[in-house]
C-alpha cells in the first residue's frame, strides 16, 4: 500500500501557484460602475413627464445635448441619436417604456469613446410624486471606455464615472429649469 506524501509535491505546487498568480490578477478587466442622481422639481409628475417622456427629445431639456433625433417612437426597440455639444454622437436603444409608471430604460447601442469615455451603459429614468412636487431619479450602470487592464487616464474608471455623473447632473438640472420655467 502506498502512502501519499504531500511534502513531495508541495514545493512544486507552490512555485506553479506563484507563477500563475500574476496572470490571474492581470486577466481581471473592468468592473461595472454605477451612477445615480435625483432632483426634486416643483411641479406635478404629469408636467415633468410631459417634458421628459419623449425618449428622442432629450435635446429639449439637457444642456449638454446640441441635437437629438429618433426612430421608432417610444416603443421598445426605438432608437435615438444624441449629438453632444462637445462633439460626437451617441446612439441609444430603448429597452422599456412605461408611460403609466413614468419611466423608461435604455442602453448605449453605438459608443463613441472619443466623445463620451464609456464603452457601454444601461440607464433608466423615472418620475415619482414627492411632497414638493416630483422626484426624478436617473440611474445607470456602465463600463469605462478602455476595457483593457491598463487604460489611459482619459478612458479609465475615473473618467467614465465623471462623465456619467456629470451628464446625469447636468441633465437633471436642465430638466428642472425647463419644467420650473427658470
């Protein structure tokens, strides 16, 4: 009967494990990030939804958007092209639209990392009643522009987080100003 001797292979396994460790760490890649912003607007939800509810009409209330157009209306599968004032277009696809629930969800269909340092995102926006009128919440999950292990600063996680947070904040401020007439 043979006896198993763990010490016979222990050093070899330890060396192999140490050799593979750097490769496992380098193969990780990006993790999804999250942005969530909200604003209270002094208006009834229906008045806010009247401005926000047209998926393709983001240029009517978002100060960072020079123009927007769409196809397919507010039905799932519709698209919109968003032309940023800083230059460049993003194309979004509408996944869900709930007029009664005053919300919709969409995703980035065509990225433009030079214009917006994110390789992919999904987002949703919702209007709800609030004691002061309405609360609008905009949430998104996204990946940085460069999904490699060592992205340059302009395409890393910090750049993506700043872009998404900034876009949501500016948009909500613009929506509030539009609805409240300021």
